[in-house]
């Protein structure tokens, strides 16, 4: 029983880390979201005045 708990804990942690890594990658590679991009990365037509 202890081995099964250990294996499930390791698999759970690996899937957690994989999900965080995937989310971080998708967030950093997201170039279609104007709200997420830094102002200097946006074309002038999309930049908000005063930002």
C-alpha cells in the first residue's frame, strides 16, 4: 500500500510540474493577446494612450 501511495504522489507532483511548465510556456509564447503583451511589443494602433 505504501508503494502505491508513493507512486501516486510522484505522478501527482510530476503532472503538477508539467502543468505549470506548460502554462508558463503558453503564457510566454502568447503573441495574440493584446492585453497580455507589453506596451512596447504592441503596434502603435493597439497601444493605449498614457501607458
